[in-house]
């Protein structure tokens, strides 16, 4: 895997209150027109990190962020790494992290490629490629809703070993709204 950055965020985790760690990985093959992070599409060979090393970095960063166990994997596209991404998620699940993955793949493709046993998957998935022609100019997050960048994107939550859509189109209602 290739690591671009680790930082903290209040904006990217799908609730209205949590500080989360966000890990930006380099590598993506979707080539979405209008990508917000084109610099993360190609892996930079000097940024290589093993799954074990990245797990340790995330644990260390968690300690520095008050022990938060909320985590967002973004990029690029974490699923660009296939089995390595799956191994990272399994490691972090076993350590008690609640993980949200941002991916340009559809939920069906994620089920097909990575999760014969979805109980090993992340708690949340933001799925769907960014589509400039479906851009939502009002995207962003406030205390009541989280609007994704394009109207084809959806949030899913792992409930009873099944990913269930929890957003209405590209809007996830959080807090006491809806």
C-alpha cells in the first residue's frame, strides 16, 4: 500500500459528533473526471507501507487523538489494494476500530470482490464513483446531514452481516433530523 497522509477529521465520518482518523492512500484506477484528489491516483513508490506498519501508525495516531476508534479510509481508493485493504480492515476491526471506507466502486462490486464474509468488512462504506455530471454543489456536512459529492453516491452500514443503504440518494441524515 502507499500512504499519502494520516490526519484527524470531524467531516468525513458518517455521524454528527465523532472525531475520526482519516487515512489517505495513494492509488486509484477509476479516473473520475473532476476528481478532487488527482494527486492520489498514482502511487508514489517512496510512500510504500506494509499493512502491519500502517496498522501500527493508525494505533499511534489514535492514541494522539484521545483514543478515538473511528477511522476513515480514503484516497485514491483503498480497494485499489484488494486483499491488502481487506487485511488492513480485518486487523483494525479486531482492534476495535469502527471503519468507514470511501470507494469509487459500487456496493455490488465490493460484495463480489472482497466480502464473501461481510462480517469482516468495514462498518460503513461510501460507495460509487464521483460523477462530475451528477455533482451536488451543496455537498458537505453539518450537524443534520451529510451530502456526498455526486448524487449517484450512497452510504451503507453493515447490519446483521448485510450492507444496508442508510442514505437517501446522496444524503445521509445524522443527528435528530429527517
